[in-house]
C-alpha cells in the first residue's frame, strides 16, 4: 500500500479501483457461480459480495484518496515553502542573479543584480539584453542557451548608468520538463573592490619588488638548507647567481666561496637560536668588508623555515672608520705629544684626556686622572672648579676668587683665559696661563671642554729682568747727561791744575793744595767713569788678557780690601782664558763684589774666586736666557755670608737699592758691576739663600789665544810737543781755552774755532798750514763729523782727532768709532792729549 501511495495520482487510483472491481466481479462469477448453482442464489450471493466489496473497498479507497490528498497538500506546502526559500534566497543572495529566456530577455532578477547595474529591478524585468549598450556578456549568455556553463570577468558599462564596474558572471542553462533548454540563469558579482584590492596588492608587490631590487645591499632569501630561493638585483649582480627557478644556489658557495658554511657564518647561529645575528668580516672571495645580518623566517607553525640575508658592503665605511681612527689617533697623539699641558673633560666633568705634558707639569699621572673628576687635586687642596669646569657649568662667578687675571680668550670667542700663581704645582711654585674652550658635537651641543696650561714662570722672571733693564736704562740716560757736562768741567780743572803743577817748584808751599785739587778731580773722574759704566755707555779700552792673570793681579788689593778675618781663596783654571776686556773695569767689578761680600760677613768667613770654561750650544741655551751660543770664560765669586731672599735678589742690580744702613752704601756698586759686564757683552747671574751665602757667576766671551801676544802692554813715553799747526774746534769756552794753552805751551801753532761752521771757515783760510784738526763731536751749527767731511772734500789727507764728553751710544751714532777715526773721551788729561797728538802726527 505504501508503495502504491507513494506513486498514486487521481487517475491511477480510479484505474486501480476499476481493475479491482473487474477482478472482484470476475472472481465472483468464476468462484461463486459454480458454488451456488442457481442464478437466484448467485444473485443473492453476488449482491452480498458486492455489498461486501463496497464495505471493504470503500474504506480502502477512502484511505487511499485521503492519503493522496494529504500528501498532495504536503507536497504543495513543501513546494510553496521551497519556492519561498528560493525566492528569498534569490532576492537576498549576496550576488546578483537573473533568469533570461531563449530570446535573451530577463525574466527574473534580484535587487542585488539591479544594484550592481545601478538600476531598478522593475526596470530590468523583460529587458532584451540584445539591446544592451555593452554586449561583452552576450557570448557568455548564449553559451548557457547552448547548454554550457561559462564565465565572464571584466569591466562592464551599465545600460542605464555611466558607471563602469568590474563584474564576475557565471551562466548556466535552465532546462524544461521536456529536457530542453528553456533559458539561462546567471550569477553576477561586483568585484570592483576586489579588483582594487588586487591592484593594490599587485602595486604593493610591485613596489616591494622594485624596492627589493633597488636596494644596494645584497638581499637573499634562503630555505633551511641554505639554498637561495630569492635574490635582489644587487645580490644577483655581485654574487653572479644563476637562474634560481631552474638551479639551486648554496649561499655559502656564493658569499664565501666554500663548500660548507664557515665557522663565523651568522646563518648557522640564527638557524640554531631563531634570533637575528650580525657579523662583520673581510671576505676574500668578494674582496670586500661585509656586514651580514641573518634574520630567521618562520612558517605558520612557528618553526624556522629559512633565513633572510641582508649583506652590506662596508668597505668604504671601514676605510672611513680607519681614516677616522687615524684622525683620532693623530689628534690624540698631537695632544699627547704636545709640549703644552692639556686635559679634556666630558659633560660629567670627568677627565677624557690628560697628556704627557700635563703629567710632567702637575706631577699627576694620567692613569689616576682618566675617568675621574679629580683633576682639581692637581691645582687645589680642596674641590674647586677649573677653567674647563667653568666652561661646562657656565658659572663665571668664581673666577674672581680663583685667578689673578681672567677674561675671554683673545683667540676663541667662546673660550676663557686666566692667569695665576699655583703653589707646589709639580713640586714648584709656578705662574700658569690657563686657556679653556668648549667642544661641541654636530648638533651644536656642548659635550666637552679642553683646557691648556702654560708655565710662564721663566718668562715672568725675564719680564722682571726686562723691567729692571728698562729702569736702569732710564737712570743711565740721566747719569750719561750728568757725566757729559761734568766731563767738560773736569777737563778744565785737571788741565789747568796739571799745567800749574808743571810750572810750580816741587817745594812750593801751594803744591800740596794743588795735589789735593788734582786728587779730588781724579776721584771725580773715577765717579764719572762709574756713572758711565753703570749706564753701559762708557767708551771702554778693551784689550786681550788672561782672565786668570787679571784675578791674580788684583788678588793682593782684594785681600787688603776684605780684611784679615776673611780668607780669600783662589781656584783658577790651569788653562789660559783669553778675554777682551777693559782690565781696570774688571778690577772694579771684583772689588765691588768683594766689598759687598765683606759686608755680608761681619763675623768673618771666606770668599772664593773661581774661573772655568763653558761651551754653550743651542741645546743648553734654555738654561741661560739672553745668552748666545759660543765659548765663555766663567768668573765665579762666592761667599759664606748671610745670603739673600728672593725679593732682594730681584732688586740687587737696581740703582740706589741697598740693604746696608744709612750712610754705609750708595746702592750703585752692583748696578755698576751689571753695567760693566753688559758693556763687555757678558752676562751675570746670582744664586743665594738666606744663611747659605751668595754666588755671583759672570760669563765673558772668550777671544783668540794669540790675541794675548798682540795686545801686550807697551811702555809709555813722556809727552812731547812740536811745531805743527793745529786747528781746535770746541764749543765749551773753558775747554777750548785750556786746550789751546796746553798746545801753545808745547810749541804748537794754534788756531781756534767755537763751532763746526767757524772751524770750516778757519780751515779754508789756512788750508796750506793746518796739519791737524781737533774737533768736538757735538757742536752747534755744524757737528764735528760734518765739518771734517767738508774739510776732506777739499783736502782728503787732513788728519783729525775727535773729543767728546758724550756717551758711547752718541759717539757710535755719529760713526766716529765705526770709521776708525782717532778719538779721546773727556775729561782730557794734558799728557794723554799731547801723547795722542804726537802719535797722529808722527804716523804721517
């Protein structure tokens, strides 16, 4: 029955009932008729069986019809539900769907399809797609009508809109009950956004490819077996890689030229640890320094799938680093080997650099300074800022208390300059010049400061000596002026006194007075010479002599000078020490020094005079400032007296400075000594300590040994007169009259002139008679040298003698001594003048 009902339809039910009725009827006639036997009984039985058939078949038929109707309703409901679901799915599908018939007319479409075409569903229903503006989809639609499925993907221009969209269309045929194609169905998807995304992805991929290939570093992607699966253009070009899709390339073979990974290969490290690894090596295979960065790659499960190699050619950087290191080493060596003490502080005031000169100057080793902020210990007894610290702190308030002089650097606008005495710096008291400057980085940030120290203690001492020399020069100018005028006065006194002495009888009662006058004039002459010696402007009479002989000859006089309670010790060099000096002035030097030594030893002691020899070269001149290279004789005089402190030593050569009581010293003794030595192109130094005596050391230039024989003393003959004609040109009336009187008394013919111009006129008037002219160097109207030039322009062989009371520098300016002319300095002793005149005239 179930099988029947499953396939029953109204027609089959009727046919079934008819067949069943016929079969029942036939069965009754075939079975009942023989059993009943007569027609009446047969009719009654037949009627009963018919009724029985009706009672039996009717319920069955009712049941079959009822089940059929029920099933049909269920089928109809299922169909309706299916249709509703289809319609809902059709209309609400995320893709556009439409049906079309064999004439390519749209019979149904959903709203999504209308939106894709930027139209309305009602407007599209019944649309003949043969009339579409864009017919690119027609071949795909026709394929469905031919019973085939087809796909279209591309731009589509909508019919009722100017929009162009990317669509993906899939078509399929729709078959009727007869199995024939009744139309087609198409699913349409707007893939514009996907296409944009694909375009973006493609562009990103292309950008990545372009970037990957334009990077100058070598980049290779490896699998876990060291095979290169991708490489950028730089890697392909430099490594010479084959076509990777058809051949394998081991990274170590191309990077290192080896058959297996080298020991320092960062790839092995990254594959083991899964972490980035970087190494810098020189690769002979590539002939370059390279930096290899190995970056691990992981799969979705987190396992290492391979590596990315980023390899950079750092050869130029290495060269630059080496050059930078060379520059750094050069700079450090420059500072380390600089003679200027230098140290550098960082931003934390810690010492970065402490050069050798700084070690030597401060006595603080660099090892104890580098990395610490203890640099203050070199200069102070407690923490105080140095100039470099002030630069870093920019706090200038402490400079006034730390330095004697301070201010901005004269060389660096942002630097500082300061000066001060530092006690016990490297074991000595030193006068230091400090200079500090900031150090900025490329961002103009203050990162360090540098300070230099210059020990100018000796320069300060030399400056003091220069000031001393300048003071003595000024006083010397005063002394020279006094000596000039005094010389003229002494010339008259000595001259007239000598002439009077020559005329008086030795037993004359006036003779003792005259001798006292001449003695006083002699002392005045000595004083004048002392003034000129002090001013170093006396014209000296140098001659070659053995310094040892000079000391020996004056030793007896010195012994009487110093007294019996002081012992004089001589320690003279056995070898002769030839010097060219004015012997009388050297005697005076020794007497002055011995006199001072005697006064410093009231309780007795000894004085030691020594001679020695030294050869000064450029190497040892640093210990002897102001001296020039060459051989020197050394004359040393030491005593065991009270000694002097440093302040006294600084002033001992100053004129009128004395430590003696009032009335016991003039303060000129050592000034005269200083002037005499300087006039002999020599040098004098003093060493003394309180309670330990004093040593004066005199350096005199040595001369040739054979000069001792050339300048041997000659016997002096008594003065003689003559009958020659002599012209005297002198602006001082007393000297002029005296000189004329002396020459007249000794038989000479005398002509007188008061100035240079008058002397030329007298000379011209008596040109054939004049044998000698005596000219004062400095005269009004025309000086002596100019007057002689005019005379010699007329009579070139005229003989001349110059006299002057002026100092040596004036005489030198006039060229008298440089030209080898005859010269006598005032005051003039008559016998000296007469002897000089006779020598000139007799010389022819």
